[in-house]
C-alpha cells in the first residue's frame, strides 16, 4: 500500500506542476517580471498530509468533508483556480 501511495503522491506533484506550468495567468505575470528586467525562478513547496479515513475501531466516528468548516480568502480561491482546483461554494 505504501508504494501505491508514493505513486499517487508523485502523480499529484506532477499534476500540480503541470497546472502551474499551464496557467496563463502565472505565465503572464512571469513574463511581465522578465519584461521588467528580472530573471524569474519560481519554486513551489507543497506539503501533502495524509490521514487514513478508516479507523482501526469501526465504532469510532470518522470526520466527513461536510463536517468541516473551511473558509478561503479571495487570494486562496485565485490560487486554487490557477491550479485548476474547483472550490465548491455553499
């Protein structure tokens, strides 16, 4: 199972990299920076935290996504949109 999860994490890393690379907005901003006379090196750090959904004891409650209250700022939403990640609104 660990090998499968490592493969999935690598696939996620590639997808994020592709999303950033394919972003017209990011490309335009980087182009503007280069046009202003700067060499741009974009380094992104991504942390992936995994928690098993299945508990060892089946009588323990498992948090469902609907139970979580997450608020995104406008900047968060723009960033996620640049990565082609949709955010469902209530």
